[in-house]
C-alpha cells in the first residue's frame, strides 16, 4: 500500500524520518520549550495545554506530530 505525498501531512512525513516520540529533554532541545514551561503547559486546563502521553505512570513523552499540529493551531497571524 502506497500513500502519495499529497495524501500525507508534512508532520507525519517528518515523524517517519526522525524520532517520533520525544522526552522532555528532546522537546527542549528541538522546540525550545524549557522543562519548566513544559510542566506548566501540561498542567494548564485551557486550550494551551501541551499534548503529551504518560507511559508507565511517570514517563512523559511528546508525539512530534501532535506537537506540530498544536503549534499550527496556536499560530498567531501577524
């Protein structure tokens, strides 16, 4: 089964070429969100809540595709 590039979101393509699941340290390095900011953004109950998964009850992981989509949703038009 083959999927054309037109049918696939760029974030999904990128995630297939790189590591998809990021640790808090990875997110800080690649996206510039400090660990402190990440913690605050995970606890927020508004639309600014950073999407994350919790593995084994204590390990935080971020899905690169979800983070890219979240950033697009929170883009400010200038």
